[in-house]
C-alpha cells in the first residue's frame, strides 16, 4: 500500500537524534518528505518521524537499490555522521544525487590525505612527521611535545600530547587497539596513526555551508581550552566578543583549506588554533559539527536557520537555485553553548540522572543523553562516542577561563552516571 507522501520528493537524512525535528521542519518547508536513516543498532530513534533502519555493513549499491526500490522521487542525501560520510557519498552517487567528487570525502576523512593536500597547497597546518603503522618507530627528529592521533579518528578519540618516546609507544598501542575495534566497521583497522607538531593558542571551530565551491554561510564557535593531554571536545559557544580581524583570518585560512580539499557543496566542520596571530588548521570534516547539533546553537544565537542551508547545500536542485547567493554575514547576538559532559570510569551503564539543580536551571535548554542504560561506556580519551550533551545559554557572569571551567564542573557534577 502506498502512502500519500510516497508520491512526494524524498530527502534521506542521517543525523544525530536531537537535530531531527529541526531538519524535518526545514525539509517540509522546502517541499520535501524527509526520511531519517538510522544504523541497525540505533537506540535513540525518534518514532515521530518516518525512518529506515539501514545495515551499513552492506554494500553501497545494495543500500541504494533498497532505497530506490521503496521511494519514488529522491532529491538528495544529507549526511551528518563522521564515520559514514564516505559511505553515504557513494550511496548518493548510486541514487543520482551526488554533490561532490568522491576524493573530497577522502581528503576530509583520511588525515594522511588531509595533511598531504594542505601541505601541497600551502595551507597553514601543524607540521606532520608522517604516518606510521606500528610501535617500532625509530625517529630522532621529533621535537617534543608532539601530538599523536589515529588517521581515521573522530570526537578526539586517541588524540594525545606526548612528552617522551616511552609515552609515545604507550599511546601508539592504545591507538592500534582503537583501530582494531572502533574502526573495524569502516574497514580501517590498518590505517595507522599520525604524529604532528603541537600548536598552542586559542581554539575555534568553523561550520561552513558550501554551494558550488563558494561559502554561503559560516559560524565560528569559540572553545574552552581543551584539557591536556587528551584534548576532548568540551565546550563550544557563540562568542559575541570575537574581533573582526581574528574572524577574518580564521575564515580566510579555513576557506583555503576546504577549497584545497576539493569540496564544492555541503557542510564542513573545521577545528583551528590561533597562535601568535597565525591560524593553523588542525583538521576538518565534510559534515556539520556534532552531527548537526552545533547548528542549533548557531541558529539560536544568530536567528539564521543553519538547518535550512544544510538542506540547500545537500540537494542538487536547490544547489542550482542558490548558485548566485552572496555569503551571509553571521553576527551572534547571544552566547549559546554546546557542552560535552565529562565523566569518570567505564563500564556497563546502570543509571543516568540529571540532578534537580541542573534540571531547573533556566539557562539550560536541553540535556541530551548519547548513551542509554545497559550500553557499554568506554573510558574517555579512547572513545568516539559521548555520554551526554548540554545545550544552553552561558550566564553573563561566566567570562574568564576560570569561570568557564567552574561552569563546566557544575554541569559535570549534576549529571550522574553509574555502572553495574
């Protein structure tokens, strides 16, 4: 039996669960029927919206055939999940709605390709000492401290600042274990690790939406100084105090790096550091920040709907219609934040709770659990998954680095995880 909406134009969307209502609203406004895709082990499915469970271990052609056989008119694929960006790009090719050359996905997923691409094109990025595949490295040119990280990492998993050769060997073993386990689904168990120069300085992220090789919308988020030595993603916020000169430098180098990678359309998330006035691109990805969740705070603080442009930049017919769009200048009006909750320990989750103080805090808009009771939570630093996100408005009293750290501790202390 065909549903009435089976005759509509369909848009496939792979995103994190809290972004679903926002993307749905904008897809409908564009005249499309959104179909949300979930992995077969997904536990946080939003049943209010039509969805498909996809076994991503199957070939791209098989997945595309299944979707094509079930849905009539397919106009685009919106892909927001890091580990599946390349696979979704190939699926979109089979569906006839590709928006980029396949190489651009490789350049922004494979850190070896990313580094080579940036270095060859004069993009400012920390010096790479090379890609390695085992612990038996024999290098006397490493200027400690250095950064070591997996070639196919995500969410800062496996990233560590290293001060000595013995420490390096210990972390290499951790990364090789991560590659064998977490990266098995991507077929990247032998992808190795990268050693690079450690760059200090203020850290920012840039979420950019691209149409035909031009940036049409960018949101810069300031970050709290990530804690060494693992640098986990923690606090991102819309900074109302960011000066014009720093903003311009960040955007110029980011656009240079993304263009060098060959991106024409879609959404990119870039992590940068500014050291002594110079911008260094740390890494980038061809998808929105936090699987789409960072668009919420960018939208809230600017009143520009980033989710609308997410759909435009991933739908070929809309890309053509917006070809001559001038870049929209973004000026945040309020300091909205996204926070990745810190936690201690590891194990099977027995309980998850939000204390009353945080639950009733008027500055807090959402607490989003990223794990469920009964699931296994790996220790922080070697996990590409999260425990919980908090989205809200930074209180006016929170300004200095110390005050920001205290506020993060307040959120950590009011979200409780127990194991058993």
